[in-house]
C-alpha cells in the first residue's frame, strides 16, 4: 500500500482472505479476482480510483509462490451533502431523533459502513420504539467517482407509533393472578417500547418462580395500533439444593450449602435454609419470605439463625430472630427496615466473659450502580446501616451502631482500572464492656487492611488480646492493569484500624497482586506487607474471590 493507509490495507486483506499454498500458475489465474476484491475493499472506504498492480514472486523448492499487490489508493470520494429527515409521529419523538450517528458528515471521506450504520440505526430505533409501519421514502447513496463526490439521502416516514395493550397470562401458571400483575410495570395504552417488554420478561425470569417465560407482543396481532401482550409461564420445580466449597485466607477452606423452596403457595411465598462451615466460623440460618408490591424489589423476610465464631481469642455464640422489610425507593436506593432479637454468649481471651440480650431495630440504605454484575468496568456502591438498642426495650445495654461503606471503580482505555474503598463505623454506648463482639469493630484481612491477620487490628486488653474497638476507619486505593485476556496485575495500599479514639494511629499495608476473571467473578491473589510491626504487620498472602463492588 503506497502511503500510510493501515485501514485500507487491513480491509483489502480481509476481502481477499487467505490464498496460501497456490502454485505460481494458479496465482496468475487468481490475480484478477484478487484485484477485484481489493478494489471492492477500497470502495467500501471511499477510494474509487486506485491503481493496483500485481506480480508473482516465484518460490523455490522450500517455499510456494507469492502474489504481491501494489496499491496506490488515489484521491478519495468525499461526502458533499447529507440529508437525514424523519417524518411522521417520530419527528416529534426526541428520543428517536436525538443522537443519530454524526457520520458520514459533509466533508468526510465516504465510508459505506458508516452509511449502513446510520440507516440501520434509524430502522432499529423504529422497531424498538414501536413505529412498525415506518419505511424509507428515500434511501440513497449517490456516488460520482469522476467528481469524487457522494450524496447521502435518508428520508424516513415513521407512521404512527403503536401502543402496548392489556397483559394477559395464559392458564396453567398456578399462581394468583394478582401476584403476576404486580410484575407488570407499565399501564395499558402507553407507547410501545421494546424495553418495557424486555423488563417484564426479565423480572418474571428473575422471580425464581418459573422455568420458562414466553411473551408474545407481536405487532401482527395489533388492533387499531394496540398490541396485546400475552404471557405463557411454566412453573419451575418447587425445591432446589446447592452446595459449594471455597477458600480465602481470612477463614481458610469453607463449605456452603443451601436448600430453597421457590414457591410454597399461589401467593408466591418462599422459604429456605443456609449453612456455612469453616474452621473459625459456623452458622446455620433459615428464612421465610413474602413478596410485596412490586415483588421484583419489595419483600418481608422472617429469619432465624445460629452462629459460632472463634477468631483470634474471641469466642462467640449468637442466636438471632428477626424480620426485614425491603423496599426500593423511587430514587433507586434500597431501604431495609429491620427488627431483630439477638442473644450472644462471648469469651474474649478468658478475660471478658458475658452474655447479652438485645432487641435491635435498624435501618439500612444501599445503592449499587455497575455496567456488569460480575466484572464491572465502572460503577459505585453506597451503603449505610444503623441499629440500636435500649435498656427500656428488652436489652441489656444502650447501643447506637453506625456503619458506612463507599466503593468506586472506573476504567481508562479498557486496561487501566482504579478502585477506591472507604469504610467508617462507630458504636455509642453507656457501657462498652457489655457490647457483644458481634457489634464491636475489628479490622485486618482480605477485605479490610491487607498485610495483617483477619480481625487482628483492634484495641487490646492488658494481656494483648484484641477486644474490638468503638470506631472503624479503613481506606483502600488499588490500580489494576489488564495485561492479557481475563488477567490483571494489581498494586494497592490499605490504611485503617479499629480504634477507641479517632486520634489513635492507623495501620498501613501495601502490596501487589494478580486477578483472574473467572465465570463467577474475579479471583484475587495478593502479596501484602504490613508496614507497621507494632500492629503485627508482616508479609502475608491474601486470596479471595467475588465481585469487586
């Protein structure tokens, strides 16, 4: 290719394809075909008058002959006029007309792919937004190679926009029709949009009630521009059992199992049980769930659980009973209001032994925004929780417990990822000695300050046993570079501690790691150095898995 035209060269190579292994005589016969393919490749990018010469380089006994094309592109065809006009009802639909592709624009070198993209964008938007009678009045790309000029004309008449009608559910689904109607997020008569139908399909699939969802919203069944929506549902098996094993350096190997009953009655109630077993922690919990309106986000959950922990000289047995009301607010925040009773027996280094009984009302608010659930490239997570107890309400001690978490992630140039994390917490009480370990703060470990043992960062008693702190302050900054498909290298710095005074010193850890993007989310292996020996900092290996937000 004479000159610097990498796009032209790669396009010509793509059009011609592989021609290896042919003899010199076969290549001579093939040469006119290759020239024609190269001309077609250049025309697609606006070069209509190339000069193409070919020659055969003879091979020897060890190599085959080679066909060589020498291409001088010549002057390109440029777009001298562009007319894009939307007629009909879509002309006043701002979401239809806004942000149409800017290219090909006047003065651009003609690119047939850009023209096709503009044309297809108009057609795709028409289908998605319900202009099913739309058609191009004029759809031309006029090219004059002699004057090296091209005229783009796209005039589209959308016709009237169709509307969504009533949603009906075919017989045989077994559930109460009132429950199913709560999954419908649109009113009959609204303008058609494919996203509304897709959302209904997604919400029904994600409900856990059905093995298949088939939605018919074909414009061919419309009457007077109104499309009826028919939903055929197949109920899934009532019960499922799952088990899995995992490993992290915080708790070592662990086993998880759950049993779930996806539907109990036609009202859509659910129940289940879960267990987690590891050396330092064992728990068993059960729950019963009632869907609310809308059932995609709102529910009431009743739960009971038992947990035993033995971590860094802190032993704890916790029995809990509770209720949660989950509600999605209009601004996108998820609100969870809860009331739980906790009975805990604890032993901290044989120095503090006790039992506590607490009635804990609480409120939690969270919001997560990502472009992918398992491996996002950008997004954020915000979470705030507050719980409390009072001696006048079936509790041994007055407690106000607050915890906040902020995570952020963004990516530059598809390879450079930046993650940040801030966590802060506080517990106010009239007698800290009576606060059970489950409500005190500990830091250190895979998800906290790396370079330190799991939950080893906290104030200590006179015997050097970590007893937990009144405050938690942890921050982290991490940079990742993607050096291969599904592989990333990482550098990070963590800073924080569980403390009794906001002015107390914090611990710092830093290190490097590697990430593998598995089908279940990133697997993280880190080598970290705790920089503060007085807090037990040392070289440590950390392994964990799961989404980063």
